[in-house]
C-alpha cells in the first residue's frame, strides 16, 4: 500500500515536471502556418484603424491578418527585420510588414508598386501607420 | 561648354536637394531597434522590438518616439505571453511613448558628418504612468542620415508593472533599455 502511494506520488511529480518544462519551453505560435483571422485590403484596414483605434485594437491586436496591398517602400535599414511598407489610401501612411531576417531575399525581390499578399500578426498603430510583424508571403 | 552646363545643372540639383532637407529639418525612423535586458543570478531575460517609430526635429531639438508593446519578441513564448498579458497589459496599453528634447542642441551640427553626444530629457509613458527621464545619446551623422544610440535604466515599479512575489527573483529591479535608431530626412 505504502509502495503504491509512493509510486503514484513520484509519477505525479514527474508528470507535473514534464508539463512545467513543456510550458516553459513551449514554442512560439507559428504565424506563417496559423489560420488567418481576417483577410483585409491595406486601405480598408487603415481606414478602420484610423476611425477608431481603441476598438480596432480590441478587434485586431495579436490576430493573424492576411493583408493585400501595393508595396510602396522596401525598408532594409534595420538588418534584423527587413520590412515592406504597404500603401494605404493616405499618402505617407503605410502598413509596415516586418519579416524574419531569413526572408530578406524574398523581401528584396518585391518591386515598388507590386501587389502583395502578406500574412502577419497585428501589433497596433503608431505615428506612421499600422505595424505587422512575423510576416510571410502568401501565394494566391 | 556643354559639360559646364551639365556640371552646373548637377550642382544646382544637389544644392536644391540640400536646401530642401534643411528647410524641413525633420528626420524619421520607422524600424528602430529597442531592446531591454534583465539580469538576475536566476535568469537573464531579453526582448527586442524592431518597429520603434520616431520623429526628430533638428530645428526645434524635439524627439518623439512611439513603441508598440506587441512588437517585442522574446526567445521564450511563455515569457512573451506573461509580458503582454500580466506585466504590460498590452491590449489595454498598446504603446509606450517618449516625448523629449535635446538639451545641448547648439552643440550638434546636423549638416556636418560626425559623432555627437546629445543630452536628452523628456517624459516616458509606459502603461498609464509618465515619468521624467534623462539619457545621453550618441548621434552619428553621415550623408544626411542620423543613427542614434542610447542606453538607460528604468524600474518596472515606476510604471505600475507589478511583479508577483513568486517570480521576483527572476526579474531584475532595474531593466536596461537600449535603443538603436536609424533616421532619414522626411
């Protein structure tokens, strides 16, 4: 009887430890493989955000967005996160899509004016527009 | 004669480009790097944000920075989750802001390449708390562009970041904040 109790306690402890270890080391959500929550054009996305930033934050923050729009600038000054700025209806206001370093060649292959489809995580709006990170290209 | 004309045209174009830059005097940074580092004997924690946005007005000497909290990336997913949900409440408070000025503006010549030291003071807002901070930044001015770097420390408790007792020995009392921002003329 005592032996049984000891064995069950040890088993429980090991299980607990494994769960802890799993939680502690659990991998990041893979945005590229995740199912998108919204499919939006860059113009409508920004229009909605600028109309009501707080409501848009509640709706879109940390959500997976598939964004469609025209590349307006390739930003490579920060080597750790090559970025494509996607045009909105407002001049000078863009949706900045940050990609992993490994995707730099794909980012460089985009030409200004190209229509692109990008999947990424919505981080919110700052002084230059909307920010998406962990982006990848989506084939039509 | 023809060559002379071309040279003059080119000089005129270069000249007008420079006067145009000088007339605005504003610089912007769209993908600045801001990271923070916490060291304790138990654990080192660091996170990086590559989307810091900023406008620097070289005439007024003002600096505005906005950083989206959700853009901070941690090595461990669980840390990122705790950071967003428990400590920063980043859906409620999605951005941190800095509004400040360069106190020694007269010592910086934005039209001359070189390395300058800028004394910056201003107000840093994280969550719903705003505090005065002072920092020294190194400005590297080259070909009309500016790279600004700075490092300073903040205490989580000064910004209403509550750290539960269970993890207190894993998170430093003071976090080191580092910024590395590339500005180009607006």
